C-alpha cells in the first residue's frame, strides 16, 4: 500500500466515495487505500492530528465541511464559500502550512452544466438557498452568468444569498421558471414546484436518493434532458482524485462506479 486516503463525516456509512476512489485507483494502477471514517465536526481537528505521513488526502462531507477549513491553506473557492470537501497532505497532516484545502463541488457543478451543453444565457433558476445552493450560484458566476433566479421557502435565506451573490457579480431575482433549473431542495418540495417547469430545457437535481426524484420523473415524462446528484458526485470525485494523485480519471468511469454502487 503506497498511500492512504479516506472520506470523513457523520453519518458516513452511506457514502459512495470509497467505491469511486477505489475504482479510480484500480484504473490508475495505484496500490492506495481509501477508507471511511465516522467523524463529527467537533472531532475533525483531533482526527487529523492523529494521522501520520502515510496519509495523502481526505474527502470531507457534512457536517465537517466548515470545520476542516482552518486545518490547511484554502483555495479561492474555499475562501469565498467557507466550506471545503477535499484536503491534501504534503507530508505530515498536522502541518497546516503544508496542508491544502479545496472545494471540488463547485468545479463539479460547473462540469455537469458544461457537459449538458445547455445555454446558460437562456436563464437559470436555483431551488433552495442553503449551502448547496450557494455553491451552485457561485459555480454559475464562474461560468459567466450574471442573473440567477432563486426560489426558496425562507425569504431571509434568499436575501442573505443575494448579498453574497452580489460580491460574485450575480444579481439574485425571484425565481419561478427558466431554461435551466438546478434543484437543491428535498424531493417533496421539488415535487410541489415541478408544475412550473414548462419552459425548462435542462434539469439538474443534486439529489440521487430517493430515485428517481420527482424532478427527474418530470423530466423523463416530458422529455427534458437532466442530470442528477450522481453526476455531481462523479464530477467532484474526478477533481479530488486529480488533487490527491496528480492524475486524471474519466468522468464516465466514476459515474458508472456510482451507479454500480447503488445497484442500478
């Protein structure tokens, strides 16, 4: 075994990251280990302090995405959003100056939208105003979008997101329907709003469980192209693997691994 990596978070038993990363290692011919560790936000610092120099990196999921930020040098996305999903160690993990903290979720969102071939100039709406919605809006800003509709049940959350988005060059407006719909809300909420998707050309639902989600069901019924949380999971994992190994694996490889892990 050359190096060790893992995914941390709580709960963590459901994570598909081990299947994706191990598939990547096999394809790359690397004798690396990838583990799964139950870690709460208040345990992150202690967990990292206990790692030795055989460790190369961590994938980070909830609720640890904010807690991990201070344990290394953040990239531009992490600095903007205050959350990270990837840690790369260059030597001893306890050395903050040589530990790098990244966010590959944003690049993953951008990759999914780019792969779809959809015209973002035709308008985009984000369902939700939480942490994932923030990442989506930031990703859209990076793709040159300057105006995004947001629909959420909490008006104060939308107002706060609008303040942040303005700093990224995006004007947040009341969202109903648009050519591109990105949903970050629970399935029952998305189901309530699916009737307003008459003019939608592409649906991106970041969920993949339950499956199919109401939005994907709607997309299938009316023939709208769509992407799911499995596409995002694979796309962000491609970025993680590259950061940890220095090598690139095909998106399709990890997307197929995700499907296989769910038995689809």
